[in-house]
C-alpha cells in the first residue's frame, strides 16, 4: 500500500509568535543601537569639552607667563615717549580709543562679573562672568612697523612707548645702544554669544579683545565656554608673602598679585532631550544651578604670577 505524506505549513498562531519574537528582537536591537549612539555622542561631547578647556588654559598660561615676566622686568617709572602710559587708575576701554593698551603698569587686571567701564566688551553680547586682562610686550623684536600699532623700545633701564608712525622721532623715542623694540600685546578674556545656534539655543564662547591698530577688537577663541571666574592670590600686607585669595573687585594693588585661580565651565553646543542637568556648580564667587538639557564640565587651574627671586 502506498502512503502519501502531507506537507503542513505554519499555522496562524505560530506565525504570530514568530512575528512577536521578531518584533521584540528588532525593538531590542533598535534600543541597543540608540543607547550605543547616545553613549558615543556623550563621550564625544565630553571629549570636546575637555579638549576645549585644555586649549583655553594653554592660551591663558602663555599670556600669564609673558605678562608676569614683564611686570617684574619693566621699571614703569622710567617710561616716556610719544605715546605715554595711561593713568593706571583709569580702567575704561573704548573701541575708538588707544589708551586701554597703554596701562602697562596693570599687566594684569580683572573685572568681577561686570563690564562696567569696559565699553569695548559691553557692546559685544557679553553673557556674564569675570573679565581677565593681560598686557605685555611681545617677545620677538620687531623688524617692521605698522603705523597704528603700539610699540615699546627699551634698554632695560629706560623705556619709550610710541605708535609705529612715530618710530623715526629720535628726540622722543630713541635710546642709547643695546635696545630692543617690541610690539605691545593686550588681551581681555570674556564670555560672549557666538551668534551661532543649535536647536534654537545660542552657543556661548570664550572671546578676547585684542589690539588691532592700537585699539581693542573682538575675536572669538573657543566655542562652548559658558563661564569664566577668577580669584587672585594677593600679598595684602606687603610682606612679600601671599596671604589671601580675593575676587577681582577686592584687589587694591595689582602689583601684589602672586597667583591667578581660573574656573572654566564648559557646555555642550546642543541640548540632549534625554538628559536633565540640575547640578550645582561652585566656581569663584559664584554658585550656579541649571535646570536644562545641556551637558557641562567644570575645570579649575591655578597659574603662578610671581617670578622667583
């Protein structure tokens, strides 16, 4: 007798179970992929903030080292020239004036969470935080002159300050042999709006005012820097020993600054809807708490501002 075999297919229940299992695996796979992607983006953001902070501190380190060197080397009572020093008690800076760069006896200066009398910053979408100003002559001697730039000619004992246009005024700006001439640098670091947006939110950045034609001009340095705070280690009783950390508005003599403590609060450019930030940040004299979706990292570094004797 011949037996016939009947090939039976999958039933409806089996198909539904298979589809359910497949859907579950697909959902699980998508969630895992999204988690991996979110983790990657978080690591990428954190790495970017860390790298930005490192570059910012390197810039500050370079300027602070040069500023402290010249503060201890230059005898400010021996200054003359056709572009004489500005009164160190005047702190105003204007985009239309050149006096801001001439306050060389204030090789370091800072404002405490304000732009008061710093019109060159107030006009540039200042977002908040302290403003740190550093001044010094460039290390490399000049080989050519720009008529509108500010220069210093020195033989260690005497110093002549002048604009490039007056470089040939021998009676006022020349000195005996063994002189060098250097370009004057002035930088004011502050936080401002980059004018760029991500998901409707503006991106903060670290800026500086730098000298262009002997006048302050704004330049963006690094995006993603949200706060700058500083405190200064000062020798208040003039015994040669630093004794107090002060906020910028508490410093009476900028020649007595021994160290600069800097806090930088970094922020991601874009918000992450899946992340809530309600952390409290202590930096300088500020305690800041947010309630948003931005990732942040706080960095701190102390720079020596005293040249060893």
